[in-house]
C-alpha cells in the first residue's frame, strides 16, 4: 500500500483507540490516495512528453529534438 514506516506506525497506534480508528484510517488513506493520483498525473505527463520527443527524434532530418528541447526549457 506504499505507506512509509512512520505512517504504518501511526496506523498501528490507532488500534489503541478503536472508536476513532476507522475515521482517521480512512482520512490517512484518502491523503495517500490523493498523493498517488497526483504522482500518476505527473508521470503520465512525463511519459507523454518523452514519447513525443522520441517520435520527433525518429522523424528529424538533422539535429536532435531531445537536446533542443532541453535547451529551450532553460530559456
């Protein structure tokens, strides 16, 4: 589930107070899910950019679109 050791320790401590454990566990899990969804969005965007650069590189007659893209990112 990709919880850190610190997060797991916190979840295990919630077992000491079962009355509030469910709501807090759901909240922590929702926070983790939101972080993963944001990371997926970032990775999807990165994948699409890299795929585009590879396609541009394959069709380029001269130069390197990948390196040129890196230069234009700095400007």
